[in-house]
C-alpha cells in the first residue's frame, strides 16, 4: 500500500492511497464462493449455486461491499502510519477500477488541531454548593399536592387561585377575535397563563355575569391579531371552581408507590429525589463554569470547520423542534464554535492526563436516569442493548470526570446557594 499526504490549509488533509488490486479481487472471489455455498436460489440445490450465477446476480453488490470495507481498513491503517487524527469521517473519491494493478482513492478530511499542553492551574472557577433542607421537602410535597388537586364548582365570587371558565371575544380597531361569536377560555386567576391584566378582570364575578372591559394586550400574547394592541373585551362567566388539595393520607402516598413507612418514608423518598436533582444541577453549573473559562483561555484555538458546521446544523434542527421547517444554521455558528471548542478541550485534557471513563460512575449515572421512570429495569436494559445510547452516556460521564479533575487543579472559589436558587432557571 502506498500513501501520500497533501496539506489543504492548516487543518485540511488530502490522503491518496494506492492498494494492490489483487487484495480486492481476492476478497471478492472468496465472498462469491462463500455465497455459492450458502445461497438458496430457485432452481438450484442448496450449496450448489454456480459461481457464474452468483456473480451475475450479486457480483456488483459483493464488489461494492468489499471495496468499501477495503477502503475503510486501509484508511485506518494509513492514518495510523501517518499519525493523523481525523476530526470527522473523510470524503472518499475513487473510480474503484484497477489501474496498473492498483486501486487508488483519495480521502479528504480535517484533522484535530495540535492544542499543546492544556494548563488549567490559572483558571478561576466558581463552584456552587447547596443542600436539601426540610423546607425544600415541604415545598416539594406541597407542589405534588397541587399537581393532584381537584376542582370543585362554587357559588360565590371568583377569587385569586380559582379556576374560571368564561366566554370571551375582543374587538381591536382592525381585528376581532374570534371572527364570529365567542371563544370559551379557562384560566387560574393569578397564574398569568393568559396575562395579569385579563385575569384580574375575572375577580369578584359570579357565574352568568356579563361585562366588557378595555384591555391592553401584551406584545407576546398568543393571539397574533391582539398582540400589542388595545381592544374592547367581552366576558361571560360560565363556571367558577376552587381547588381542593389531597390530604397526606395513605391513599395519597400510595400514588407515589409508598405503601409502608408512612409520611416519614415518603419524605425520605422526596429528599432522595431532590438530592439527585440538586447533584445534577450543581454538576451542570460547575461544568458550565469550567468549560466557559477553558474556552476563553483558548480563544485562538483553530477548529475544524466541518465539525463547527455540523454542530450548527444540529442546533438549528433542535431549534425547529417538531416543526418540519428548514432553519438556517449560520446564526448558530458562534454557539457551535464554543460547543466544539469545549468538547475538544475536555477530550484533550482526558487524553493528556490519561483520564479513563469510570464504569462505576457510568453505572451510577445509569441508575440515576433509570430511577426517574416507572420501570427502571427496562431503561437499564435499553441502554445495555443500545451501543449508541451507552456510548453517549459514557462520554458524558468522562466529561464529568474531566471537569472534576479541572476543579482539583484550578483556582476554585465556592459560593453557597439555597436549593431553590440552584434549581431556578437562569439563576
């Protein structure tokens, strides 16, 4: 095998590989013979299909598969010999046809940059800490009760916290909602599910009350024709309901799988769940702090553009959600660059310091994921049988291990927060 390497820019490489055509022909011939011994074709006895028939029916497929595998194995051999680290899968160009007894192909790809020794000793990282207290457990239990509340009709004026069903229409200067008649809407007063100015109009009204009010609708109101406009709104109260929370009795506890130990056991389970969530949140915050400082310290790091483009397209796809619309990836390039740089630097620290994935931590992480499902054993089995899922989990665990290593070797300052502060989005 002959290999030549051409630099295409700082990170681009063009690898030209020449392989003896006999290697391909030997592979093709062996596979044709193997298929002849195992193929079942109409009109032929098992294992007695002539080689010529196999070649006629499956020759192109066999040759294509053999060529693909030969290119794959020889490419790996070539990059090992040349000490190259591709950033992504290469683009392969070949005719696949022998020329002077050789088959030639070119592989174009970008390589990982030479980062050099990554020194984290000067990084100043903030490590946040928190604990789960009794008041946090009380608050979560109250949230769980709220999630299981029932609504009972009442014959009184609507108050804050009541659920009100009402008929609604609104007339702006150039827009009416709905176009004809009224829409039936429900909201909990004080939830701001619609907006405060509208919900406040429901206070003090009883069933069958009809009234009109002038409202200024917020710019982000869900009905586009009313968003940011003033309109005359009409209301008719259909139903007023008050919430009734379940008692902390055996029936309530049983809905969470607690059949023994009573309220004390339930509080222990709630504490365990909150501590698991808190650990994950604190780990995420530490990782964010460490990676951001790491990226900023290597702002001039040159990145493989293919990786950045791929990450930007993935971010664009995620932003579209379930909507089947094309989203341009260019606006996501700055975020993609930081994500690629962060992942690359963490991987380089792991490589330079021989940090290997701790399978015990992988098992713990998998158990934590599985515990959030009703049938955790099925989740464990799913990961165990899916190499892609397991590989992704191992990668996340390895990154966490690297972040821990950074925290041990950088300048770390601690800041104590409450549980609610840690769990509050954007805090």
